[in-house]
C-alpha cells in the first residue's frame, strides 16, 4: 500500500479564545475521494487551509510527500491584481503545466480569458477559480464548496470532470447529491476532532447517528457511576482513610470528565418575525433596461409585478443577470431606463452573494440587532 501523500496530525487552533480544532487529523492517499463533512462553523474550511499550507496551526504537524503537487479552491477566490481571467489562471500554472489545457478549461466553463475579474458574476468568478485549480492536474485537489454560485449545467460538467480526475480529491460541499456521486470515504469534523470512515457520503447519516448514540450511552454510564460514588460519600461505612481519599479523588475526576464532555451541537430553530402589514403591491417594473459600461444590456425591456405573499424564483445561467435583476427589484441598483415602483410600508431584508452587507469590524450580536437591542 502506497504511503499517504498528505498527513495532518494532532492539529490545534483557536479562533480568539474559542478552541476550533483540538487534535484534528487528516490523511490523504493517492487517488482517494474524501468528503470533509461537519456543521457550519465546525472548522472544515480552516482545516482545508491548513492542508493547503496557507494557514499555520498553533500545534500539530503537516507532511506533504516530496514532489507531490497540490492545488486548492478557496470559498472566496482572491483575484489580486490580475487584469483578466486568463492572467489569474495562468498565474496558477507551474513551469511544467500545459497552458493549452488551461485555455480549454476556461472555454469549457464559458469564459474567453479576456474578462475583467471586477465584472464577473459570482458564478463566473467560481468558474474562473475552478479553471485555475484544475488546469495543473495536481496529485491532490482540495475543493471548498466548488458548486457555490454555479448553475446546473456547470455543476453537471464539474461532476463529470472530477469523476475522471486521477489525483486525490478532498471535497467540502453542502450539495448532498454531488458528495454522494464523488466521495468514497468521509472525514467528519465534530467538536474540534475528526473521525474517518471508508464509505461514501450516502452512509454518513447512519454512521453519525450511531456515533452520537454511543456517546450518549457512555455519558449515561458516567452519570450513573457519579451517582454511586456520591452515595458512598454520604452514606458509606468509613474504611481506611487512605482508601477514602483515593475514592474522593476519583469522584472529583469523574465530575471533571462529565463537566468537560462536549455534547453534540443542537438543532438550530430560527423564526422570522413578520413586519407590519404592507399593501398588496411589493414591486413593479416596467420596461427596465440595465447595462454595465459599453457591454450589451444585462436586463432589457423587462417588466414584472411582485405581489404580497408571492414566491418568485429567478433562474438562468451564470452571468445572465439574476443578481442584477434582484438588485434592481430591491432598489440596490438604478435602471438605465424604465421605471421601478416599490410598494408602501415594506420591511425589506436582503442576503447578497458575497455578504458585503456584513461589517467585519462589528460583532455578530451588533450585526443581527443593528446595535439597537440585546435580543434577536
């Protein structure tokens, strides 16, 4: 059996005062298909950055086989000073990598290579970053949410491309079907530590439930043992003092184990409060057109009406103008021509692709409450 290409051992890292990784491990062998799974905020992206060598842990070791090549796709690609999409992809090529393959990948992903990164939609930016990661055909490919912002044809293309990829693959994704199709083993990151099973994502829920049931059973046994020792403390017949003090110490240890035991995180229940009732009309657009610079219009002569309690889905390929249309509809952009009328008494909330509305300089509580209340 060939030795692993990549090994992370006993990885520790804090975020502020909170421990995020507490002894996590990761081993990636040649040609493996690993799904890295866990709850939001459990540290998956952080562990993948440590694996890629772009983040140093506080403690632990990272080993990459000499000569092994690695490429990674971050959640949020940074284009830096790249003037075009080709410049960005070309900068990721090694001296022995094939530039023709890079050009082919850009073309397959619907990009010419001449686009300015500043004008890319979320899906187009993701396609460009994928071309950069895939072009070198590395020995290890680390992909963090590769299907984010991609339309359905692009996801189908990516799944086919990765199915034929011969190197090792480590995937983070919330696309269950995508993970099921591509994974052959799983690493579960939970409460700072990792567990591994050599089965695909289809087996995850049954495995997770079994692990949590075993933990709950062990916790119940510990509780019963503590009750027995406390009963002895109160009512037991005094024996030799040395033995008594030993049992007192053991009880203290049991209580410490119980107190420090990390329970699995609970299920979040979110309830959105409704604003005061507004009129029937939410928004109306008539003959709206919007273009960027000298490019052809993204939205042309578009008209629609959205009424209270409507549920509207906006679909289309990457770069078609879905985000632009939504920004027009919510007042975030002004049209070049046409009219947009919003209803009265609206309480509007938006969630943008790149989360630009979140200020990194304020706390989560301030972001959720507008710094006007201590309740969410």
